[in-house]
């Protein structure tokens, strides 16, 4: 699933071995990903009194403060791919897969937006966000722990609901 997304990216953006302008213009979900990773956190941090704006293709600037880099690994494509692959691999009806797939992806996008919003607030207030780095737990690793915990909870609920709908409770 992750490699399918990477292949989609490859044909959507040029120059490359294969570039499809139709994909770039009409089927480019990376612009949506970039939008939610920059605009929503800026809005949410603004509600907390921290004003931020996009400065470059991959950075947010806190007004009167430092920049926060939001690069490709921050988009959570691997996490979303893991969830989507799990849902697609199940034998449940497509309607249920669609509902659970959208629910899981929306949950992962939401916690990612909250993470970037908190990072903007922490940057403005000069909080020490690197206090666990010496243990190998930088903020990216901490987020992955939270996100995979959410995914495993979603998997558990999905499995319990699926078994209940089939009438095979344990």
C-alpha cells in the first residue's frame, strides 16, 4: 500500500521517468496532504494564540519565532498505508471496509494535525521538546508510538465488531 502511494506520487510530480499531467492536475492528493499539514495546524494553533504561517514548501513559521520543518515523513503516509492495508486485507463487506477505512484515516490525520499544532505552540513558548531525545525518543518516534497505539486500538475494535456482525462471538 505504501509503495502504491509512492508510485502515485512519482507519476503525479515531474520530472521523472513517468509523469502523467492528468494525475498531477486532477488526482493529486499530495496537495490535500500538504494543505491539511500546514493550514489546519496553523488554524488550531491560532485558536491557542500562536499565529503561524507557511513560509516554504516544507516549513511553518511561528510569528515572531522559529520555523518548524514539516517534511515528507511527517505526513504519516506510512501510518495511513498500514491502516488501509489492514482494512483491505479483511474479508468484511466493502461498505464496512469503507466506513472503517475512512474512520481510521480521519483519526490518523486528526492526531497528526494535533501533533503539528502542539509543536507550533511548543516552538512559540520555547518548551523543551527534546527532553526524551537522549533515550532515542524524538518527537517523531513519540508520535509513531501514539499513532500505532491508536491503530492497534482501531484494529481491536474493528475485529470485535466484525466478529459480532458475523455472529461468531468468543
